[in-house]
C-alpha cells in the first residue's frame, strides 16, 4: 500500500522564526502522525475519494523515515535574521519571566510598545537548542529535516 514519504511547507522567506516554529511545533505533530498507524491523507479525485497512509505499515519494506522540509525563495537577510532571533528570545522572556515583564512595564512604553531586555546569551541559547533538536531528530533516523531555497 502507498504511504506518504515527505511533508513540505512552502514559505516565501525562510527566517529563524520559520525554523523555530517548524522545529518546536510542527515537527511534533508530524511525529505524532508517524506514530498513529491509522493516520491517513484523504483526498478526492475523478474516481472518488482516495486515501494514502501517512506511515508505512509494520513490516513494510520501506523504512518509516520521513522527509519534513521547508521550501522558500529567499533567506531572511542576516541583520533581519538576528532581529528575528531576538524576537523569539523576547517572546520566551515574556512567557516565562514575570520579573522582566514588570521591569518592562516600569520602564514605560515607547510608540505603544513595551520592550523586554534580551541578553545575547538568550538568543544564542535558542540557536543552540534548535541545533540540538535537528541533531536529535537526525540521530533518531525517523524524520529527515530538509531546507531548500530557490533564489532564482
């Protein structure tokens, strides 16, 4: 029986935020589908409704390794990519450090926005954690993570 070999997300611009979202949220959902033997993609064609299994059945000659990729037409420019990483770090601070949120409120707002301070080590920790996720998933040999950029 046929099964799905790859899942791709298309983006115009690939940014650290794109990769962060994929690695921290979407990859887990894809792995859950791999673990569910009943998961299938159902679609309609001229002959009627059809379905394709998400993961190969037990004993299938194909391995359960799945490609999970992101395709884009450009990479975010390095200065903007650094801002994107700081934004992720800021979001993490806001959701986990009440004291920093209070300090931001006490400092006041600028242009209707509050700013939390993000240390460079916080941003680097995000990059390192994403690298660990990719290495871990590659070593598990279940999901191959691929990024493709066509800057034609």
